[in-house]
C-alpha cells in the first residue's frame, strides 16, 4: 500500500522534544519547603499573641506580655560560632538552647528561668539536668523522642507542659501580690533540631497567624544555628494542619449554641444516634396496636409475607 502524501510527510518529520526536568530514578517526594533566612534586605514577620482563648485553650495569663521589638533584625551580623553553646530568647517566656545551657547555673539565675524542658532520645539520659534543676528549685520535665516521627506525637503534650507551667507561675505570683511571667528553657543535646521543633510548635499555638513557615523564621532569627531539615519541615507542616483543624473545630463549637431542640428534654437530646435510629424488630411490629395485620391465603400474616417475599428466589447455601 502506497502511503498518501500527508502520511508520508508526517512520517518523515523529525520530532525534537526538549526535556523540562532531568529524569531521575528516585522515589517521588513532596515539594521542598523553603524557609527564607533572615537577611538584611528582608523584613522579618511581625508577631502578636493570638486570642486568649484561641483553639479552646485559655491563655489569659499571657495577655500582659509585650512582643514589641522582640525579633532580632541583624542576626547574621551579630551571630558568632560561640553563641551556639548558649541559649537564646525566642519569646520573653521561651528560651532555646543546648543541654549545656540547662546546666549553667549563672545563666539560669540571671535570666530567671523557672522551668527546663528537655527532649532526649530515651531515659535515663540527661538526668544531670534534672538534678541541677532540683538543686536550683525550679521545675523540670523530659520528653522521650528517639526519632522525629515520635516527636510529632509529643508536640501537643510539650505545648501543654509549657502552658501549664506559665499559668501556674502567674497564678502563684498574682496570689502573692507580685504577678510575674515564668520562663521556660527548651533544650536538647545541641539545641538546634528537636528542641527547635518544640519551640516552633509552641509559636504556632500562641501567635496570631503564625504557620510553620513563619514559626521557623522566628526561631531562625533568634537562634541562627538551628537546623530545620526536610523531615522536620514536613513534620511541622503536618502539625500546623492539626493546629488549624483544632482551631476550626473550637471556633465552630463556640459559634453553635448548645441548646436542645424545642420539645426535647436534655436526656433525649443527647441520646446517641444508634439508639434513636434503631430499627424495630418483627415482634415489635406485630405487637404495635397501630399496625393493621391481615392474614394471607397461606396462613401467614401480611407482615410475615413481606419478609418471606424478600428471600424468594435466593440461594442461601454458603458453598456450591
């Protein structure tokens, strides 16, 4: 068969396709999360505390804290290698540093630290910090997280520990007539990875409009040596989704009035759907006086005939 002129021209064409991306054999992965570093030309994000009862948690004890001019604007110029061995202030009530800073008695006393919160691979490591805190008369707590994946399940618990301590210090000092704010030092072995993730998670909870990107930016601006690798970035993004969902549910519950419907009592208003929507049995139908039951030609009642017709023509044998 002789090809037509159109077919011959199409077959003689030379196809040249330029590749847009380099071919790779690696497994598919989500797009990388880019966190802009603090630079002199870039304006750092402004931070402010969220509502006192944002997300269903009462944080009225933080209303007196001022965050004006807290974020450093020239971290890259002032930062030196020796500062990685010391702790830095992330917020007036939150500090981040390595394990050696949690043992520094002079630093703890000078800054007025009231609690040390450590992230360790497993117990009983970092017990020296616990003993040092006991000698200073301050509170201490440890979170056991051998891997990043196990750390995510402890982030909400770490946030609750910090909130509980700050509220306790505020209430005790207010009762004594001298209200003050507690200060929590979050640390791990280096102060750059797991403890930095805990600090970023706390910022997401207490700051207004602070997602995982902005939280990591704030921590990076205060402590320039922190290391948020791709795994930590993905985990913090997942935690931000949890925080957003919690706030959404709490906001919907606060906006919806919890009042029973007209004509319903409190007991049957909160009755479970499974108990209220239960189907009646055949005996209950036959015992109902409002149901007119007639007898059929085969001696069965009409309701039983309905049930019999449902299975007519069906083979119920389990095996063939």
